[in-house]
């Protein structure tokens, strides 16, 4: 009678052991590292060409914000720059007139000096001419200082031009990476504002499997370690992939609520991220298993 119940119990125990041995070390879901691309300027979205699921290259212009005001400001600034540069020509002309006056005065100075030797001129005449030369030389020096003022004006205008160039650049919305557009949050023709999210993009050529392992398994998990990753093929078969440990949490936490049973949720575990090359079979949110 005892043997009648003994063998079935052994069979059940063996099945339980086999089931336990077939379980993976950790479970989790695949995720990407998306980038939220936001507007860097305020205005009408004149062009917005990206759509959900679209493949996009790094640096591709995904949209353009109205640049009319900036272009007009740049034209005004260009006119001001031309006017300021014209001042240089005026200053040079004034200096040329003063230099011509000095040449004439020095000719007269030479004549008066000769006349003074012969007694045909007075010292006062000589002093007057010398004084006139000194005054004109000071006028030249004073006029030359205007170049400094003009140069400062040019520097200010150049700084304003740089600001407008930067504002103009920010009107062109570019993808910061090559990847797939996951979501779009705007439409062409809308008024957008600085900081408003326009679309989300991620490189899904490599996804991250985020799993949770308990403390007993943690010593066998190392950064850069090759890991066996398992995904479902159908109800009975699996696909086996290879991943690499990219990150291990330094702190323990309670198992996330996505774990079904309360018994599992109250365990302290460590999060581990595994980078897995995507051959097209992996999708964001897909469940996966890992064996260390």
C-alpha cells in the first residue's frame, strides 16, 4: 500500500526538480534608451516630416520653425554694420585733411624760420605757426581715437549677429542619433515653444534587457559578462541570443510590482541591464530571460 503512493510521489518530485532546473536565472523586459527631441525655439512649425516608425539618420532635419523674424533682424543688423563701417572712411578722410594742413604749416614754418634769421619775421609769428601745427596734430590724435569707438560698435554688432545665427540654427530640428521614431507629439503648422517635446527617437539596433537577480546570484554577475538571453519563439520553443552585462545596480530594491506573485515582490533584488543586439526579433516591452 505504501509502495502504491511512494512511486507517484517520486515522479512528481522529479518533475518539480526538472522544472526548477529548466527555469532561467532572471526575468525582465526589453527596453530602449529613447531620446526626447524638443524645440529650441518658439514659432510656427513650418515643416515637420517625421512619422512614427520612420528610420532616421543622425543630423537629419526633422522640422523647421519659422525663421522670418530672425532673417529680418539679420538684414537690419547687416545694414547697421555697413553704416558703422562707413564711419571708418569718414574718419580716414578727416585725418587726411589734417595731415595736409600739417604739411602746409610745416612749409610756412620753414619760411618763417629763415625769415627770423634775417630779421624779416618775429618770434611771435614763429610761435603761432608752431602752435597751429601742435593743434592739428592733437586733432589727428583725437580723430584716430574714433577708430576705437567704431571697432567697439562693430564688436557689439558681431556679437548680436552670432546670437541671431544661433537662434537661426535652433529653428532647424535635427535628430541627435540614428534610430527609429517611436512617437511624435506635434503636427506641421502648429505653434511650438522652446522646450516642447516634438518626437521620441531610439536606436533599436541594440535593446536592453532589464532583469532582477537576488543576492545569492549577484556574485556570479559581472560587467561585460556574456549572458544567454532567451525569448519566446512560440508556446513550446524559444530563441537563444547572446547579450552582455552593461550595468549592475549598486543598491538592492524590492522586486517591481510587475512581478505577478506577492511572494516574489517582497524579495530584495538587484537590477541588471543586459545589452542585446537586435536582429529584428526584439521589440520594446517584450519579455525575456537571462542565464548567467
